[in-house]
C-alpha cells in the first residue's frame, strides 16, 4: 500500500507504514491530545511536575517502539493503577523521591515477569489472579479513592481537611464533571476520545472566573526549562506498598494488546510477542521512576484514536512521543498546567476513579465469572472486605493495607485453591 491516505473508509495505514510529514505531524498531535488530559492528571494528583512526566512518557514510548521492533503502535502514558498506593504513602509522610523507589521496583518486577512470560506464557498469572480476584482488585483501586475525589471536589468527607462544604470548589468541580459526562454521551468522532481534556479546559475557564487561577507563576516562568530530574530513594515499605499494582497494570497491558491486535488485524502477542511488549513497558517504568516521573502503561485513548482514524502507523505514535519530549522542555507549559486548580481535578476524578472501579466490575462480566462457584464467591468477597475495610497488616516498619493487602490475600487464596485442586480434595471443579 502507498503512503497516501484515501477517503475510502475501508483503507488504512498499516503499522510499519510511513506517513508523509505534512500528514504525520497533525496525526501525531491528535494522539498527543488524546492522551494529554488523562496523562497529565496523574502528576497533578501526585503533585509533581507534569512536563517532566510528559518528557518521560515520550522517552518511554520511543523505547517501547524500539524494543517491540516498531511492530506495535502504542503510546505509553501515566498509569492510574498506582494512584491509591501513592496517596496512601503520602498520608504516611513519605516524599515523592521515596515513592519513586517503589516505581522502579514495580518496573523491575514488570520486566522480570516479561522475561518469565517469554518462556512460560501467561497461564501462571491467570492462575494466581483469576478473573474473580483481578476484577475485585481493580474495583478496589477506584473505590479506595472515592473519598479523595470528594475532598478535591470540595465536599466534606470523614477525616477531610475541609470539614464544611466549599461552595466555590463544588461549582467548579461539578461544571467540570458535567462537561466530561456530556462530552462522553453527546460528542462523536475524535472529540469523543478527548472528554477529559475538554472537561479540564471548561473547568479551568470556570475556575478562572471564580477567582481560583493565578497566572503569576506562568508570567515568571522561562520559555525553556530542563525536565525536573530527581533520583529515586529506596524504602522497603514504599516498595511493598507500590508493588501489588504491577499485576493490575500487567492485566491492563494484556487487554490493551489484545484490543490493538484486533484493530490492526495482526496477532501482536505472537509477533513481536507479549513478552517484548511487557518488557518495553517495564523498562519505561524503571527509567521514569528512577529519574522523577510516574509509572507508564499503554493508553486506551490512543487505541481509540487508531480505531477511529484507521491510521495504525507506529511512526505516527513515535511522532507523538517526540512532541511529548519537546513539551518536557517548556517552562511556560509546566507553569500553566500547574495552575489547574484542585477542584478541576476533583471533578474529573469523580468519573475517573469511578471508571476504574467499574472496570473491575466489567471484568466479572466479560470473563463470565460464575459466582455460583464457591471459590469465585470467596475470592471476590474476601478481597473486597480486606481491601475496603481499612484493615492494616504491620510487620516491623512495613505496613500493608488496601489494594496491596488485598493482592497478597488474593495470591494466598489462589495458591491454596490450586493446591487443593492438585490434591483432589476440592468439592467442585475449577
């Protein structure tokens, strides 16, 4: 096929096909817009420099393309799976550099699992985390954050620093939320892919007129600035709190790769291979965590853009990565993004955190989990209570709770059921 894009709806640009520069640039910018709102939201929640995160997202995307031999069109953006453990560590008094050490460990674990998968396949992960367990763990990630979303939106919650309703914040957050909802249900085409970005823009404008935006930092910022590099510090408690989220990202990664394979019409789990895809994501997370950014993951928003445009070229994705790297050197952009008020993030988080929880519930449906079977009912029930009850397990200076503790319980229960199966003493078949 040639490099020209046709108006024929059945034509497409293949994965390894190059696109003329005049077309590649706007297509790459389109991918950047698709991931921008969601990917920038994570560093804003973590209170770190968003342009540094954009820089390492771009680096990770290019590294991923190299490791997968330019055969998988995937943008690596900021992962939401780590929000709950990170906020938990902040509440315990840890600084971000110590949290980065957990990100590095997660990347190392991710990479080790990628190598194992290359030799053994995914079967053992499916055994450790059957759908009844994985769905519950994913749901817990979102449900754990419900109080944070309400707090950022200006609503009083138990243990909140805001004991009374903040009317101004609530107005801004609800305008933002309503905008995102309307964009999701009313818009079509590419605009439907960027509801978070549109919601943030509308919420930002509302916040400006409500007196919540201060441009002094933007006026004082330089046009050029180097990424805010900070080396990771390592702490065993931070590492153990962060690590369980690795398995959630792996499950998300595998799902995204299957969807991408369906869209481009090639089995990418075989060529270049699931293990190479996992390794690319793992190494990207190691680099990001080591130098001051957040863990990465493949982005569903960009998969949606490919499905809409039928442009699957990995070169277009790499172009988005290059633009993301360039943005990492913009001092004005960093200052501007940092002026986004908390209630705007709170409004988006209402839907975002709920969507994470719903994704877990969707796992039960898509995987046809049979809760008439005792093992499935027990896994989901116990994991929910352990993860949402506030139970803490303290060993010396290490503390496990929430999603982390629920993941450990899931592993113990799954291994127990596997042993019972091998011994032939289970009263129902798997």
